[in-house]
């Protein structure tokens, strides 16, 4: 065997080893990225299940609309140094919700969380929170600039677009659905009618 052939075989062997190593590295990187996505989505969900976040969300949906009618409350939203004990906790609750979605928006914008998975799980929650905090956002932006909750806004836009693209849901096509009848529908409709009178 001549030296040139031996050198060529050694070079090919090295090429195969390097190629195999690169393929293994790519596979490991994909596995790590998938694990990181699972971890990030799990941490987002866990942060939104804390008692503090649940309480804050309840305030935003059930009490904030009425509080926004109060000029003293709106004044304190706009003027952080004027906040009193009466309203400070309430404003903080609203900020907890807005800041949470602001942080999630950063993760989505930077690609640290897969947008499609995030939107599949959270898009309606984001849209609801953005809508509920709309008046407060307008006041904060009027006093502190348009950067207030801009990543939350970005996430809301992505969520609206995702919902529009998946108006019928995101259930895999061709997979059988399970019929889920609402056995209380008639009773609930009668009850709801009594509340309207």
C-alpha cells in the first residue's frame, strides 16, 4: 500500500469521525432545545398558578373595570408617588399581571420560547389580559411613554394573529373528536335569564 492511499484513507476516516460527531452534536442540541422549551413553558404556567398571580388576575377581571371609573384611582395609576394604601395594592395587582405578560413577551420576541407552542397554550389568556388592562395601559403610557408594556403588546398582537389563523382551534386535522354534551345547558340558560331581569 502506497503512502498516498494510506493518507487518503486516514483523511476519509477523519472526515467520517468529524461528520459523526457533528451529527451527534446537532441531535444533542435539538434535544436540549426541546428540554429548554418544556422547562420554559412549565415555568410560565407555574408562575401563573401562584396565589399572588391568581389573586391579581381576579382583581384585573372583576374589580379593575369599576376602579377605573374612579378619578382618584386613575390619578394614582398615573402618579406613582401619590399612591395611597387604599389603592397601592390594587394597582400593584394590575401591574403583576401586566408585568408577567411583559416578561413572557420578551421570551417570545427573543425566541427563547417557541412562539407557536406559547400561543397555542396562552393566546386567549393574553388577549383577555391585554383587553382588561387596556385603560390602565393608556394612562401609564400617557405619563411614562409608549414603551410601557410594549412586549406585552407584541405578545397580544401575536396572540390576536394566531387566534385569527386558528379560528376553529388547533386540533390536529383528521383526528376523531369526542362528543362532550353539556347536560346542564338548558338549566344554565334558564338561570342566566333570571339574572338579566
